[in-house]
C-alpha cells in the first residue's frame, strides 16, 4: 500500500508539473494498487524517468482541470470525495490548488 501511495504522489506530480493538470479528487478509490511492479516506458516526463518501477496508478480524472492559465482549479463549488477534501476547500476559502491535492494525499495516508 505504501508503494501505491508513493506512486500516486509521483503520478500527481507528473500530472501537474509536466502537463499542468490538477487531479482535484484524490481518494483511496482513485488509486489502483498493483501486486507486481510495472516499469514506466514513457519518455519526456522529468518527474518519473523511464524504467522507474511503480506499484499503482492514479485513475478517475473526471474532476481534473487544466491549470495552464491560472494555476488553480477555479471551481467555486467543492469537488471530490468529502473525507479527503482539503480543509480550506471545504470552508470555501480559496480555489483548489496543487497543495490541496497534497493535503488530500495526507488524508489518504491516514485513512
């Protein structure tokens, strides 16, 4: 399970830093675990080099958004799985940003 969570962190970083896509719905249901490691064969992604062994994958990009222009989701409503949504998003204090997905991953780890 720890390997799968690490893969989710790597996958999230790759989505955001390589393609400027913000997931916006990180929860245990959106992380797939593999029993055996798989090797990444894609090139051009600086976060995760070819040959890296991964034990999971991020799925369900229904709420994912392109943040190229603003750096945030810009959604005015709360999106995601409630037990894993960042506190400031639940309170409606700010738009969804990269750090809120990292906070969601912390809640997944605690779960």
